[in-house]
C-alpha cells in the first residue's frame, strides 16, 4: 500500500488557498485534510459545507475530511462531494458509531474513526468490519501547532499488530504535531498516512517541505 501525505488546511493562508493547494500538490500531497470543528466537541470553529463545496470545484486533490463535531450523522451528507474520498468521525462523538460508519460507506466514501489520545484501542473491537481508516490523534483535537504526545507512538505499534490480525488493508493515519523527522520514524513503525498542518504551511516553500515529507514517507515503504 502506498503511504499517503495529507496536508491539513487548518494552517494554510486562506487568502492564498488555491495557490497553496497547488503548491502542496506539486510537492506530492495525496489528499487535502479538512478539519471541521463545531465549537462543542472541540473549542474552536472552522468552516463547513459551503466552503467544502467551493473547494471541491477549485481543488484537484481528493478530500480527507476530519469531523470534530457532535452528532455527526445529520451533517455527514453535506460533506459528500465529488472530491470526498475519506470521511472520519470521532469515536467519542458518535454514539451509534457502527451506524455512522455504515452511513459514510453508503456514499462510497472510506469510513474513518478518529481516537483522541486518551481513548483506548478497545473501542474498535466490534467495528472492524465497518471501517476503512483509523486516525490516531497525537494531540488533543482542536488546534494546529500543538506538541506531539509521545504515547501515540506506542498506540500506533499496538494498532499495527491489530491491523495484521483483523484488517490488513486498514489505513492507519496520525494527526497532530507531526514534523518530517517524526513522520519518517512513525512510517517505519507502520503508519500509512501522515497528516501535517503547521509543519507544512509554516514553511517558506510549501512544495519543498512536502517533498521532504514525501522523501521520508516513501523511504519507509
Ligand atoms: C487538530 C487537527 C489537525 C491539525 C494538525 O485538531 O485535527 O489536523 O490541523 O495541525 P498540526 O500538524 O500543526 O498539529
Ligand atoms: Zn485533523
């Protein structure tokens, strides 16, 4: 399986969005990671379906949508566009998680479950059949630019073992505090998808920074 790079637009300059998306695409980004926050599940608020629909028209990259919202079921249909490839909900926010995952898959979109740093992997025990992706949060969700929480690496190693047993085609993603060096180490441990915000968009040259990520990610295959 090719390992994936998904820049998180949360740290982008929204005044130069089209330009910056093109720059990360040229640097080898596979998807755009879009963070949706509702001011309840997480303290901050970002953007919603109208922005996503407009981005779907202008962007040439597929979307990896990370819903940090309560009661996601009612809003999920609004995030389905021709670019939506993956849609992830938080296990902590979806009360009927299996139903939510089936709803996502009903749109022919990959269904993902995100786990906060303190949420154990055991919440996955009875939903292996219904998911395509697991997003391990390596910061508490809500803001870009936070420091990586070291226990996330241990969680990744445990999840890689579970993947071998239950779902060899599972995509394991990690989000929060990832820089080039750490991404390389994590990919060596079995990470399939690197999500990075500030480490990409704070760079002077976005294309060059993405190529640095690409280099360490591909070296780990
Ligand atoms: C945080 C978001 C992340 C964020 C990552 O809640 O889910 O996607 O943009 O930003 P960095 O890479 O700066 O931690
Ligand atoms: Zn995210």
